[in-house]
């Protein structure tokens, strides 16, 4: 069974103003405390709630997503807000970013990848981050409801797993939290978050 049901998400993106809401992730809101300006890359940008928040704060933002409807919506909302952002429709597994970024974020997207793919994307994020720059990852843990159904996909085992991948970076934050979601039937997500500085 395919975990990432592109057809379903595409339809929801097409028929709802904002599937994931426009409220940015609570950890994305903290980024300006750590980096004041520069280039941001958002992997799996969706409708852009995080990318737009950072663009509003003066960052030069690029968002990529495998779904054209997502990128179109993110660019449309940016235009409505008078924000100059970049967007690209591309599979994160094939994407090779241009140059280095001050901030690279990937929120609620790693669980669409197999473990090896997720690790490769994280390595790519690290390679394309400037010295002193930040990576932010939020991703589901093995306690999440999704893991039982989709054990072949990437769910983080424990906080240390993300820390280990960033062992040569300064760890700013590494913790787990539970998020109540209502985009489908109401459900809780178990989420691990890591913010690290190169
Ligand atoms: C749950 S949404 C999260 C969107 C956004 N990061 C947020 O936090 O609001 C996950 C996004 O990842 C995108 N995605 C899934 N697989 C992808 C891939 N292989 N490459 C790029 N984007 C992908 C989906 O299309 C979707 O927009």
C-alpha cells in the first residue's frame, strides 16, 4: 500500500483553502531567534505556512514540493501577501539544491520517505547549509499512529537518533511533543524535533 496518497492530498489541496492551516509550526517561529537573515530552503513546503512566515520576516525563501498544486498554492498565497518567494515542483529525493542556505527546514515530511531516503535527504540538508546555519526537522516518531500502519517508512525511534545524525553540529533543541490534528478524523501525532547549528 502506498503511504503517500498523492491523489488524495492533491484533491484536498485543490478543494480546501489550507489543509495544514496557515499557522506556522511552533519551532519555525523560533528560527529568527537563531538566524536573523539569509536564504531558507523548505523541503516539502506544502501550502507554505512555514515558508511564508519566514519570508514575512525578511528571509529569501525557496520552497520545494513534489505536488504542483502545493507549490502553486504556496506561490499564490505569497503573491496575495506581496511576498517574493521561489517555488519548485520536484521530488526531494532527486533535488540537488543550488548553493548553500542559512536555514533548511523539513517539517512533517520525512515520514513520506523510506529510512535510507530520509537519511540521504538529511545528509543533503547538512551539505547545503552554511557554516553557522540552522537545520530544523520535525518528524513522526515510532509512537505515532502512522508507524503501525506504515512500518516501512521513516519514523524516528528516539530523540538520540536525530542527535546522532547531527553529532558534529551544535544541538540547539532536540525533543518530542504531541500535536492534536483535525485535518482528518481528530488524531494525535507524536513528533520529534531537532534544531541544530552547523
Ligand atoms: C504533511 S505536508 C507538510 C507541509 C509543510 N511542510 C507543513 O509543515 O505545513 C507534507 C508535504 O510533503 C510533500 N512531499 C511528499 N513527498 C515528497 C517528496 N518526495 N518530495 C517533495 N515533497 C514531498 C507533500 O506533497 C506535502 O505537501
